[in-house]
């Protein structure tokens, strides 16, 4: 998400109110935390996960 | 975090591995013992990630290509198989992210976003399917909270991620009884 947030810097005259949606109250999620989940899902330890869509967004979609 | 050696003797194809989440995932899987085939359009940075994986002690192939072509996706899977001898996991992480005013988004930007974020994962899964079915392997498609929430200035990106999320779920239904796992 850090890189994603940086991508907005090149946007001409954005409405700042509309950019707030990707500004989680708890800060941006760490890449390492997402990588650990992606790698875990790739292993047999994740045998119970099929068709699951997992949010790792530091609370963005909480409310 | 995957347990050490939990991927020993297995191989993973990871797209977007030159930087960011793709690189971090490649290193995490390498630490778990996986041989890795790393794919990205940025050849220089990709080779750096590959060397970091080799330094951990696993086999690593750096395969630089543009995933916006279906043929390139298929060739990447072929290269991974030739290099690693097998394939147990496919992590679709490469993505195109172009914030812009939708009225000004040109055809190339739109088509590239859909090609890399949505079509490439489908073509890669399709090509890897025989191996993943034989090995009871896993597909992990990295989507985004943008799949669930509309976001200004990102119509192409959010649409591609919503579609990738649903692609994951529909393939999970289609392959419900065949051992392979698909998650997002």
C-alpha cells in the first residue's frame, strides 16, 4: 500500500476528500505482513483455505 | 509465517518479484525452502531478488517478461517448469497501478491495467494447472481492498482487482474437488 499511496502523487488536482478512503486510521499495512500471509497461503499449512479472500489492510475495510 | 522447510522440495512461481510485495514474498518462500521462479518486467531488480534467494540457499530463476501478453504468461510457466522441474505454488502479485482522471485514461493504460492485473493471472493459472493439480498445489492471487471499495481515480485498477477476486472464487468453485487450492 505504501507504493500505491505514492502513486497518487502524480495525480493532477485530485479531490483530497476522495483520497481519504485509502488512509487507514492505523497507518499503512507493512509489506512484510502481507508477504507472510501470501507465503503462508502457498504452503500446505493453509490446507483449510480455499476460495477465501483475506483482508490485510490495517483496518481500511473495518468501517 | 511459513515454517522453515515447509516448502522444501517444492517450487513456486512469483510474479512482480522485482520489488515490494513480490520480492518480500519470494524471500519468505525461499526462507521456507522453496525453489523460486521469479517473474517481472524489471530485469535488473529481478536478478537482484533472485540472487538474494540464492543466498538463502534455494534455486532461483529470474525470468524477465511483460505479462500483458498471454503468450508471455505461458512461456513463463514453461520456463519455470524447465528450471525448477516442478511447480507447487503460483503467486500472482504483479500489478499495474495508474491513478488518473478516468476521462483522461487512454486505451493503452486501460488495456495494460486489465491485461496485467486480471488476464495474466488467468493465463498463468491455466498454464500451471496441470502441475498444480498433480501436486495439489496452491494459487494465491493478490487483490486489494480496492476489490471491495470503490475508489476515485482508480477505475481500471479497482475493476481489475474486483474481477481478479471473483476469478479466484469462481475457479475455487470449479476446482472444489480436485486438490488444488485457490485463495486471494
